[in-house]
C-alpha cells in the first residue's frame, strides 16, 4: 500500500499522521510531502522514509498514492494560509486514492456538523480507518500491482 501524508505550515499534524500510519501499516510505502520545507522536515523527523516539498511533489505523489492522509485543507485551494495552491487541491481531490482527511476547522475553513474532537481523537480515528482499509483489501482503492 502506498500512503501519502500531506501537510503544511509547521508540519506538526503531518508528523503525527506519519507516526500513526507507520504504527498501523509498518509495511506500507510511506511518502510525506510538505507544502513547505518546515512541514517536510517535521514529517521526515517523525519517521517518514521519503519526504519532498512543493507543488510538483504533491502532484506526482497524489498520482501514485493508494491512500492520502492530511488535514481537510489539502483539498481546498488557498487553504493553510495560502500554502495549498489550486493545483495541489485538485491533485489531492481528484486522485484515485482514498482520502482520510482530518476535519480541522482553521484558516478560514469551518466544518459544520462535526464535533470538535481533540487532535489525538482525530489521529486515532484516522489510524482506525487506515487499518480497516488495509484489512479489507478494498478494491476501490487498490492500484494494480499494489500489495495490501
């Protein structure tokens, strides 16, 4: 399974998602992409075996991913204080990958109808969903030749 974690700003949430993904799926091919170098460095420090920075890295990684993890802002142009470009949002939003997005209500994006759980609760839920995907072998997110 190819897991992509995308984050911006300081990369703190992305770093936590990297740790969660590695715990749930230690055999997965994990890539972290930051919208800036600080975010990429934080995710690399958290254990991501591969990390990259910038718009083109997001576009390429979204084409290759089976699962994309990140804050909900990665699918909204100009989110994360303008760090998410329209091309990044389209790449993440139109990817054939399954998206596990954390409903973080910040940076001019408020998510209605969602309780305000703690970040740790969101991470636990993301990990649970990732583990369910791995266990189910869901054909809708598997790419040809991809191992579950």
